[in-house]
C-alpha cells in the first residue's frame, strides 16, 4: 500500500516496548516493539502506506538497537533519528495478562480491572526484572531541525505529542508550508507556551481522563478539529468552533489487549484527513469528519483483538485492517520471537 505522495514528520515520545506473556512458570518475551505515542502513530502510518520520518535522539544501547530494528522492519525512515552515548533509550515492560485472567468485554471496556487503570488487559513494569533498577524513562530532548527538512521529506503532516521549544518551532514551520499540524496533548500539565503552539495546530486531540475539564487554552483555540477521547464512552469533538458533539465508541468483538488504541485513532485520522496537508481539512465537510472519526474508532476497537499496541501490523495486511475494521472480526495472537535480553543501565553498570 506504499504511497510516497503521503509523508509525515513526527516528534515526541519514542521508546521501546518489551511485551511479555505469562507462562505456567514465569513469563516469555513475545517481542520488542517501537512504542510511545509518536513511535506508534508513525509506525501505523507507515503500515498504511505513508512515508514516516521521526525526529528523535536515543541512546547507543541494547534498547536503541531493538527500537531501530523494529522501526525499519515496518518501513519507517530513521535517517533523522540520532544516537547519543550519554543518554539511555527509554523502555518499559508491557506484561499481558494470562488468557484465563482476561477480563470480560464489559470489564475491559470501561469497567473495573484489578491490574491497572479501568480497561487494562496489561500492566507496565518500570523496573528491571533482572537487577531491580528503575528502567530509563522518556525525557524530552530539544532537537535541531534541518533547514531543508520539508524539501527532503515532502511531508504534508506534522505530528507531535510533546510540547517544547523545538516542536513549537516545527509546528509553526509546518503550518506555514501548508502541512496539517496534529497536536496530541500528552503532558500532564499544559506548558506555558500552549496558546502559541495551538495557533499552528489544525487538529488537537487529548484524553478526557487526563483533562476531565477542557482547559481554557484548548476551549479558546481556533484549531478546526478538537477531539476529546472518553475511552469506553467514545469521544467528543468540536468542528470549526461549533458546539461539542458526542460520538459513541465502537464495540470490539474481542478484547485481548487495549494498549495503543488511542494511537490507532490518531493515525487513522491523519490517514483520512491529511493526504493534502491542511488543504484536506479545509475542504472537509461535516460528514467527512464524521466518517473519519468513525473509521478511527473502528480501528481503535479492532486493535483490542490483538496483543501489544500494534499487533495487527504483524499478522494482517493494511488492506485487511482497513476493510475489516467496520466488522471488528479481526484478531490474533503474536508468535513468540527470538528476542535477545535488553540490558538496562543497572545491568551494565
């Protein structure tokens, strides 16, 4: 499905997910996958036929090697990912629940789950299972943006999920070039420059769980499309500063894992609304927006039937993924891969 006419630049959270599955005694590693919202969204878009270019800085360690390997495996262009031996690549263990302990659909899709937050079929371990040290956490780094970045990539979309001076400058440049600017608010607290950043954004997406009340900066921003996700309750959106509208969630046919659903939603919206940059959104009608949101929710629900944040990518084709999203019948279990041990800084000290 490759289509070089569509390309996306992304900055923000890029890390490694080590996904494990329970055995009768202990756990087995299913595989290591690029993660973080930025990593997932760009990987999904690559799967859907886009040219994806992350801008990031990671360490020179076991985790960075595994991270880069997975990005390249799914077709992401890593020429703008630099390594720095003085920092550590962030990674986390995603621990899936055993099939016998999986919650019912009602539990997993908005009810009580004892492992983590409501809706979880997994939990995240942030300490090393080998030495007990804290695992490296994601930390935002400022980055240098090549002057000819948009000429080199032809990007018609800029996605970012971390706000800092670098992403602010890049959002401004992207908007001036006619690219669609997609701002995913992942900060627990809105930074002081939020109002300036939102002036360049065309789509703003944020979690209602993180922001139970819509922050005034978001409420007052002029972004054409603002989306507030509500988990099992669907989402609310505001189109061209009209009143907020509620869109119910798509119900998954099978719940195996819920991680990554928000990233599928974001990637799908970009896939639907970003092919011609900001001009696509300018030309969109209200029915176009409704269709894009419904497809995004369908892909998010379909993701529940697969393990890990992007398990579908390793088991079915992009055509199958898009064509079957409405029915929600696609699901699967990832095969075990021969994954070498990822040593944390504590293990190598």
